[in-house]
C-alpha cells in the first residue's frame, strides 16, 4: 500500500480538488475584479442581444412584419448599448434593483405597522429596516456596494475552497472509500 502523504494526495486525488480549486480561483477573481465581473457579463449579454436581433431580423425578414423588424432593431440597439456602456447599464440595473428592494421594504414596513402587536413586530421591523437600508445603498452607490458584496463573496469562496481542500486531505489521510456494490461507504 502506498504511503498517504501530501504529495501522493495531490497526485492521486486531483479530481477531488477540481471544485475547491475553482472556488479559490473564483474567490480571487471576485476580490480582484469586483464590478468588472458585472461589466463583463453585461458585455456578453450585449453580444448575445446583437446576435439574437440580427438572427431575428434575417429569419423573419421574409414576412416583412414591422413589429418583428422593430423588435430585432431594439435588440440590436440595446445590445450595442450594453457593449459600449457596460458600466452605465450595470449602474442603471443595480439602481432599479435597489429601488425595487427599497419600495418592497417600505411597503412591508407600512403593512407591519398596521398589524402592530401581532407576532414578532420588532424582528420584522428590524429585518425590513435593514432591507430598506440595503435598497437605499444600492440606489445611491450602485457599483461601490457591488464591489463590497463581491469582496465578501470572494472571501467566503476562498474560505470554502481552503476548508474543502483540508477536509479532502483529512479524508484521504485517515480512511478510504469502499464500494459495497450498492453505494460508496466510508471505512476507517
């Protein structure tokens, strides 16, 4: 039987490290690029919208329907807008999301005030107050708040990736997997 050390672990069990390594890489990307990731996604969306609009125009052009040609033109124009001003589109969409969150929280706060005294009123008000504050932050500081959120997500992904690697190694070091024909069983 081969000795179970760190070198053998990385040689034999690399397939179990694919997901933790991807988590580490994504965590680093989230922490380094932050709002740039959203901008890249908006650019990809823009390219897809342009391709979809062009395909729609050419496949339905034989019908000469003004509605479909108008729809295809709008897709292409919105795609061009996404590609040329990805940060502007990102800010706009994040502000709309922030406005929706804020309005939803304010409606819930108003509704909870009308039924005051029933249930956990303080807990509901606290949660909805924090939600309203989050919506307001997204509305006022769209990309800065996304930067902070991505840093937190990146840190969590790094922690998860590192702990998954450590737990995989401890499983490798202290036991082995045995197949009993019906399922994979852990044996010490």
